C-alpha cells in the first residue's frame, strides 16, 4: 500500500465503506471522512438483494450479514382488503441467495466498518469537506477537522455523501428530477399481527399505501403515506391509525418504536464523473424506497468503480475506464429510478386505474410473469450493461455472471479482486482434455488473466447455464461478462490481450 492516500472518499455510509474496502483490497491507500460525529444510529435502508449480497460476500461479509438479518421469502400486494398478487423470491435462478435480506442499515454499516478497519483503514468522523479544486494531476481538498482546517492533495475524490452531497454541490452538477407530493411516516419496533414476518406486505387503498416488512429480532417496519398538507402530533399514533384503516388483518404497534418522517424524491445527477471527482450512491441518484433498490444500487456503484479506479491509480488502465463506469451506472440509475417511480405511482392509483392495476397484477401472478420478469429485475439480477451481441446458452455479454454450484464451490467464487477471469467451459462433449491444454497455454501466455476450467460435476453446472459446446467466457473483476469466444479458435490466444482490455475498458 502506498504511504499517503491516493483517494479521498467523502461519506462513511455503506457506499463509501464499500468503495474504501474495494480500494484497500487492491493496495490503494484511502482516506475516508464523514461530517457526522459518529455512525448513523437509524435503521434507514433495510433491504439487501442477491446482487448486493454477492458484492459484499466477496470479502467475507455475507455470513455476518445473515447472522444479523432476516431472510424475506416473498412480497404480497393487497387492494381493497384482499390479496391480488404474491411474488415468491424462491424462484430466483442462478444465485445462492434466492431471497432478500432484511437488515437495518446501521447493522450493514457495522459489518462493513469491521471489514474496512480490519484492512487497515481508518474512519475520520467529524471531518467535513468544505471545498476542493482540481487539475489534470489531482484534487486539492479543504477539510475541516477536529484540529482545525487543513488542505491536502489527493489523486482522486469520490463523493459518497448522500442526497445532500457537498461534493455534488461544489461540482455544480445538476440533480434533476422531482418530488412526490405525499409524506411518509414509518415506525420500527414490535408489532402484534398475524402477517408473515418473513414476507413483505403492501396494502394499497384510496387513502394511501401501507407497507409492513419484517425486521431482525421479530420486529417490523411499518410505513404509510400521508396526504399532502395533513398534519399530526404523534407519528406513532398516525402510523397506527393508518395501519388500522388500511390493513384487513389486525395490526398493533406495541412497545418502543423508532419513528421517522420523510419525503420521497426521484432525481439523478447529470454526470457521475467530472475530471478527477466521482459521485456514487445517493450523491448520484435518489428514488422511492419501493422495492428496496437504493442501497443495492449504491453498493454496485462502488463495487463497479473501485476496481477500475485502483487500476488507474496503479497505471494499469487509462482513465477512459471511468467514463465507461459512468455510462454504465447512469444507465442503471435511470432504470432504477424509472422502475421505482412506476411502483410508487401504482401504489397511489384509484378508481378504474386501481381496478385495472389489480387485474394486471392478478394475471401476472397466474401466468408466472411476475416471478419470471419482475422479481429478477427487482433483485437486479437481470440488469445487463451494453455489450456486443455474443451468447452461449444462457450466458451473454454484458450480463452479471450467474452463480451456480461447482461441486462444493460456486462459480462466482472464482472471481478475483483485480484480474479479469477467463472461464473455460468444456461443454457436454468429450473436450475436457483439449480444453485443459488450452487453459495451460493461456496461463503461460497471459499472467494478468486468471484462467479457470469449469468442472461439470454432479451438480451439472453446464446444464444450469445451458452451455453445451466448449466456450471461453471473459469476466470483469466486478462479475460482468465481457466477451464469449470459441476456446479452440486459433486467433483467441493472440486476441486475449485485446479482450482483457475490453474487460477493463481499455487504455
């Protein structure tokens, strides 16, 4: 690790912590600051979907997250007192985490802080960024610390400082979008109800939405929409009243409750990169909590950024890879903002629109479309980056590398922290010996690419991925498929360096 920090990360929430962890794992020195005096004590975001869990599992955090969280198996939509659709998460394919994990953000942050500190990092709470300037070689940052103001120089600055981002404001990057007129109230605490604790429950009514989600320790999150301009004296009492009116099943808030009041916005920054300054997480995009997408999108921002930024810091990549990152993540952010906006508007429908919505949801459940299409998209497993039209079975360029068992291991366990991965599938014919020879030739010729021959044990990994013929699959360090080729193509060995550049964005 270099002696002085190359990267200043502003914001010690989940996105800043993941950015710091991924950089430290690659030997890049990081300074992580946060204007708050201490870690945030509130629950905030509570949903981790498979793609987010996979990103955190790569440095050993999954087991502790599961110990602190509770698995959610399904989500239910109710309208006018009856259930109109149920989406089962167990149908998620090609992941070892076919569910959502409910865990308060403070717990997720606690797990990530332990990882970050264990890698030798330090978190400077009570340190604010007050300004910065940049040139072609670095960023001059003004920091207000407990010992007074200081000015320090870094190679790069990453703004992970939330919806009210100081970094974004100083850059002057427009944050375009709008706000929903409704206000939302929430409580976290014990609830007396017969609603399944391991499922999500949406109750849609002309009066507004009620959402009930299980939390660890047998607790529940209950949140409700409130009409614009309506006032209340006691948030807990207002949530209880709305829940009693909108839920056909008895629901009673009991014991101590953490309460919150919030507005919902849908906004995206015009740019995620300006020279040597980058924006990630809520600093770059915010949206409705519908479907629990925000935390997962921010984690993917950070995981997708850090391996590229580390390569740039080490001189292995040109900074064009950061433009590729910006284009990819802008596309994802806009898709997530659109998806959550549609779901939020669906909550608020009334009259004939509500009846049509209920009919569509019911038909979607009966046909299986909700489980086949909506659930994988909500889990962000079906999101893919723009890429050449290359396919092999269920694999295609741009998609997330699926996770399937490999006889005691899983396919995504083969991902390296820095190097591109070349997976060689022998196919279902008699090519295993020949593919093994190809692998040895690639290993000798290209030390900067990790080469793995995929075994086809009793779990039938090839069948799960629909791969019948021999195939070479090049995978980026963040788990996205970059290219697919015939491993016996005589030109593949010579083309591999260029393909590896494709996997990193090129120079």
